[in-house]
C-alpha cells in the first residue's frame, strides 16, 4: 500500500486519537470518525489493490458475522430497525484494521493515543473527585459524563489500553510516579462511581494483568493495593456506597436476605422486659446466605418457567434473560433479528418475570442467542475461546519458564478484550455504537501486534 504523506499521517493520527476524549461527550462524533475512517480505508485499500489487512481469520470471522446478521435482519418483524443496526456494523471491524494500518505506517499514533488517554483520565479524575467532595452526595458519580452514568465503564474498559501503552513507552522517573498516582486515583474513582460492573471489570483486568505480565508487575500490584486501602477507608465512611457495591448484588440475586430495622421507644415491651433503658433503634440482622442453594434447582426453575428464588444478577436482569431464553427456544438457529429483543419481549409468549422488556437483555451472549441464534452466538464464543486459549498459553509459558507466548503489551490489550466479552456479568447492547467503538480500540492494537508485517517490535514511543 502506498504511503500517505507525513503531514497527512499526522493529521489522521490526531483525528483518530481524538476519539478518546470525544467518547466522553457522546457517541455522535466518535461514530462519525469511525464511519468516515472505515469508508476511507475501504476506498484506499481497493484503490491500491492491497487487502492485506483484511486477509486474516479475525476479520474474516467478523465480516461473516456481519453478513449473517444482515441476512437474519431481513426476516425480522421490524426489518427497518433490525437492518439499520446490522447493515453497517462492518465499519467497526474496518476501523480496527485502520488502527492496525496506521500503527504500521507511523508508530507515533501510539503516543497520540497515550496522551489522549492520560488527558481524558486526568480530566475525569479532577471532575469526579470534585463531584465527590464538593458536589451533591450521591451513590453514583459521573464526573464529566453528566446524566450519563458511565464514567466507571469508560475508565475500566480503557484502562488496560492505557497500561499497555504505558508499558511500551520510554519513560522518565517522574512520569512513572505520576502514572502510579493516576492509577490509584482511577481505581478509587471507579469504585466511587457506584458502577458495580465497572468495578468488577477493573478487578478482573487487573488480576489478569498482574498474573500474566513480567515487567511492572510489582508496580501495578502496589498501586492496586494502595487503591484497595483507599476504597476500604471510603467504605467505612460511606456505608450506603459500601452496601451498594458489596451487599446489594447478593441481595438482588437472592443470596443474601435483607436486613430489617426495628424502631422501638421507651414505651415498648422491650423496656418493660428490662432490655432497653431509652429510645433506641434495634437492627435485627437476617443477612444470612440462603441455605440449600442448588444449581440443579435453579435450572429446574428455568426449565419449568417457575418463579425463582435465586436470580441472575437482579430480578430485573433475570426477567430479561429468561425472556431472551424463551425467544431463543423459539428460533434457536437464526434468532429473531438484531435489536429485536425490544420488540419481541412484549409478546406474552416469551415474556416472563417482573420486568421482561428492555432495549436489550443486558448480556451479550444471551442477546445474540435471542436475536441471531446459535449462528451469531458462535462469533462471540469463538472470540472468548481465543482469549482463553491465549491466556492459558501465556500462563503455561510462565509456569514452565518458557518463552512467553504474549508480550506484556499484548497481555494488557488482551485484558481489554477479555472484559469486553466477559460472559458472566451484566453489560450493554451488543449493537450500541458507543460500546462497540470502545471495544474496537484494543482489538486494532492487538491485531497489529500479532500480524504486523514489520519484524521489529514496539519498543518505545
């Protein structure tokens, strides 16, 4: 492929890296950049008759998924709504390949992304802590996102990419201290955002990275421990936030019974019995884990459409997922069409639980089963299978002291992909523009790191 002029490359790099801060203000401009970039890259590759960046298994599998999803949309109840979400979905894959191409042409784009992440994270940290200490006391902290309570999601999903770029950058001592301090602040901020999924993703990616990397392993471990100490102190001073982050998930799942508060006065029988001397509040705790919990009983409840006592995530999430499961049983091969859950869930034939309807069932795997059937589900399953395979290869190489299967940089990128497709937690709409742009970023960097034509590795940016 012919080289772009240097001045043009610099401009393109700046525009692409600007997606990082623009994601804070919504999906419109990032999606516009992604769409234009995808069209430009498609035109450029066709003009130069160089399809190298498309000739790889991940892109071919993704493109197959896009084509199949579009064909499935044509049989949906609401063809326009379904086709609108699937027809141009391929732009996400093209954008990832475009990032790969830009890194190959000029590695300075890594510098642009690195500082874009630093500036964006720093701005959110300032805004988030200002809101926490000065603003209204709320259980959810959104910083610059305003009413969109997705700050924790943004930070947790992009954190592995920032750490990966930090690892390959030539650093001065003061910069290492600054990044360490920023990591601690970001870790704590994700917690006080009140976003349970984001906090889980942070912990998952951090543990994954600490186990599988070699350099800066102790650095990340120390910053994470300091952050956990800070989180513990905040939890002691904010019991409501602590309950939301730790107790409420178990209560919502039915694994932990709610506590009961009983208010009694000096006129109550408690005083007459000599147990109380003055007006007080007695907290009668029944916070015991539900006994006799059985996976077998849970499965039987699902199969028999009975009212559950144990829920998946929350009663609302459980209702969405069980409704989606009923949709899947009706059309297990090709599903009902992308974005059709919001329409089909109203049908009494599938609806079950206290709140069966939503825009999506809040789990990628369940959503794809309901909307694209096993055919679409296999795409996401294959991606997760690769992540598990690569992780086990890396772990094996560490245990047996062999040459590492992945570089530390690749481990961080793989961590970003892992939390994007993790199956055992609530997440958003698989066809949501904002989410898909965030997910596509580490994929582009990872593809470049394993498929690059250049023999040299990324060593200093």
